[in-house]
């Protein structure tokens, strides 16, 4: 039976704020270094426009996850997202809710991977990790690990 158990949408707002601050500082520094020259004005406008473009992309970036009784659907992207990836629970050996260090363990937020693990995380340090029978792993970020665990208990092979 294909029943929706839980859904979560995680915006990537933390990175958007960082980009906004960096763009504002860049505009300020460029303008201060070359007071009122034409080049300083052009560089300031270019930095502001590029910062605005990056900000608009990051504001729309999100991780969408849907946990069903027999599958998990996830997609990471912006306004025009690709179709969701689907994982069948038949291929999953175990599931754990974990706390991890995104920068130290996987190099930051967004879409990351190493030899064994694919990671999709928009913000924070909590996630659900699926270990497949093949030995590969999939880590999906979550902002509500306790709610997720409560919703999945009895439906997923949770190990913690």
C-alpha cells in the first residue's frame, strides 16, 4: 500500500544570506578602494547584479522529500526541478536518523558525495541515512528528525 507518511521541504536560506552579505561587502570594498571612478561604479554594479542572481537562485533552492510506506522520493533543485529520485524500501538494509558535521564529513551543504555516500542537505546537521543492500548509502537532510522518526517508526527498518 503506497501511503504518504511524511513530507518535508527544506529551503537553502543559510547560503542565500551568506551570498547576500558577501555581495554587499564586495560592493562596499570596491567602491571604497576606487572612490567614485567609473571603473569602481561598473565593478560595484557587476558585483551587485551577480550577487542578486546568485541570491535569487539560492533562495529558490530546496530539498523536497516525501516518505511513503514503500518508497522515498527526493529532489534537490531550484524552481525548475528535475523529476524526483525514487528509492524503493526493498533495496534498503537499514535506516538511521543521525547528527553529522556537514562540512567535515561531506564538504558542506547541497548535493555532495564520496565513494559510498550520496548526500542531499539544504541546511542543518540532521539527516536520515539509508544503507542499501549493495553497501551504498543515501543521506537526506531533515530539519525535524524527531517528527520524521515518529512518522517512520513501524514502516521503515530504523536502527536507532
